[in-house]
């Protein structure tokens, strides 16, 4: 197994499948009386969060605790970072404390890669800027596989703010590794110009959501990341919602078996309507549950062995 | 006993190890039959009893025992699978292991007599891990252990309730159990003087 999980591209098909299979075994834990395993007893996992997050941080914390690791939560607010400490000095502090794994979220793309050069332990990228979020891609793949029974041959549409989305990038890399066909859909301003050649030669691009919907097995809606936007990328929220939002009428265009996913946090009424988000096709709550199992699998595979 | 097999896969080419057949197919059948009878005798007709196989080879063995018990006395003994990987004490000494399935029978294990089934009893560490795993899954009324081969060299105070065959071994030797369900043949062999 690899030492760090920095990018979804770090995983080949065999390793990615191992993570999903391990997660499937660990998922049984939640139905047990004692929801705890002694596997990572005595190991320390540091959650290093330079950016706001609810579900990812809690998910990693629950995953580490269920494997009996000691968890130290570090958020930039209220730490020495606000006094001007650099990432490197923080990394050296963690190193001195003997962290076996550092789960890092950072607004700067590539920060986890730098961190991996400074610490001895494993580094898990929990989202870096607009770059990658590999565990989200893994839990999305896990959710698709458990709902639809397979990944190879599935057609997945990733819809919305692809430009700023680390979830989209990691998903494209992982899903194509696992044999799924991916189409990114969104307004031309929110899709990188060279996204196809840059990520995967098989990646398809469309600007017309209605045309894509009838032929997909999975539609993954992305949040429009206002906080990363300096320009106006579309005229108005209403216009965005009308052309790229998933409402009930659009959902009816999907094949019978197709599922609707969203990595969260969602903006109801913008990229997805409440009726769709709460429908039986939506896997949004399931994704959160699966997130814990998948992150347990990642921590076990990175820290469990020699 | 997973690592008894794992070790045997690293045979060094050039020094062909001596192989001794301990049990052939018929012997193995007789051993399973005898253990099935002993279980019936010791447990009063296998009442409120659950057989839990430890992957990999304990699982088909548990199924065989259940089938023989059913054939002898018509009692259906529930069979389950107990993976102990996450409870092992040697995880950090080796590369990460893949997990096996854990699958308890519908009635669970609370208040029942659990009989753990494995192929080889060696250091006792696998059984220790299994006991820890069991206590997280429920509270059996009692726990027993059935193995096909006891090869000695215990490192923990653990002994089996049902033993197919005691085989005196050297630590360097490897006891290799093959089963039709997994390996295509039913055999127990002693592979000697292996250099790791």
C-alpha cells in the first residue's frame, strides 16, 4: 500500500478496489454492539484543518476513533497560525509530537504535498484548495458501487462548478481508473478549457445538462463555490439554477435506476431543489455514512501495517 | 492459522524442503467425523451451539463439521465466519493485510456456546485475537476451540477442546493444510526446514 494519500491518482485500480472492499467489511461495524476496533491503538492521528469543514473533519475523527487511534484536532482558528506560524513550522511541531498520520485540509492547492515532505507519518489530503479531495472520491465510488453494483461501464455526469471543484477532479481521476465513463457538465465559464487532456483522455465535456441526463447512471451535483470566485462566472443565481440546477422535471429525464449525488454542503434552490435532494434517488445522507467506513479503510491501509 | 500458510509461500528456490504427508483425504474426513462426534458428545447434542470458522481455512472446516453433525444427529448448527485481522497483535510487523468477511449467523452469539474452528493451532495468537473479537460482538455462554492440527509451540496459555491430530514440529517447519473448497485437494503436509 502507498504511504500517503495525496491524490486520487495515487491509487491504481487494484489499490482503489482494495480500499472499497476494506470499507465494505468495516461498514458492518456500525451495526455492531461495540462500534470500536483495537486496530490502531496507540497511534496518533492529527486532523489539521486550515479551512472550515463539518462533515470531513467529523468523519475522519469518527473513523480514527472507531479504530482506537488517538485523535488531535487542530484548526487554524485559535491556534498559532493566527499568530503567523507557517505550515512548515506547524508540521515540525506535529512531527515532534509523533503524529503517525496527518489529515490535512488547506486552502492552498498542493499544501499536503509539501507537508508530506516535512513529516515522517502518513499524510492524507482532506481537500486542498481547488485541487483534490481523494477520500471524497473514494466514498462517492463506494456509494455508486453499493447502489448500482458496479463501477466499470457506469456513466457519471459531474455537474456545476467544475473549475473550483476538488471533488470533481478527484472523482474524474478515480472513476476513470475504475473504468467508469465521466462527463463534466456546466457553464463554459466554470469548466477549465483543457480539462479533458489534463485529467483523462476519455473525459467528455458538455454544456447542456438536459441532453446528458437521459444517458447517465449517476448525476453528481456540485456546489457553486462563491468563496473562491473573484469574478462573476454567470449572470445570476436564478439563471444558473434554471440551466444547471437539478429540479424534479430534470430528474424525470434520468433513467429509472439512476442516482443523484452531492458531496455537500449543498445550497438548496441553487444547484439542487429540496424535492430532489430529499427524494429516494438521492444518496446524500448515505454518502456521509459511507464516508466514515471509507476513511476507516484508508487509515487502516495506511497505518495498519508495517 | 493464516500465517502458517503465509510463511510456506516464501519457499526459497534451490533448497527443496522435505515434504511429509501427515493426513490424506480419507484421514482428514475421519478426523472431521471424529471431531463432529466429540462436539455432539461434549455439548449434549450441540444444543444452542454456533460454529465460527476463522478465515481462511477455518471457514470450510466449520461448514464440514456442521454438515457432519447434521448427518449424524439431524441437528442444524448455525455456522458463521469470524475474521480476526483487525484484532491481531502482529499487524505492525507485516505489510497491511486485506480484511476477510465477518458473518455471524442470524441468531447471533449471545448466550450460546461458540466453537471456534481453525486449521492449525500454533502460537495461539490467532485464537487470542478471535477471543477479543468475540467479546466485541456479543457475550457467548462459553467458547470452545476445534482445530485439525495442533503443532505445539504455544506462546499464550491457550489449548484446544477438539484436536484432529497432534503433530510434533520444529519451529522452522510449516504445517500446510489444503482443503478441496479452496485448494482443490484435501491434505495435511509438513514442509520441513524451510529457510525464510
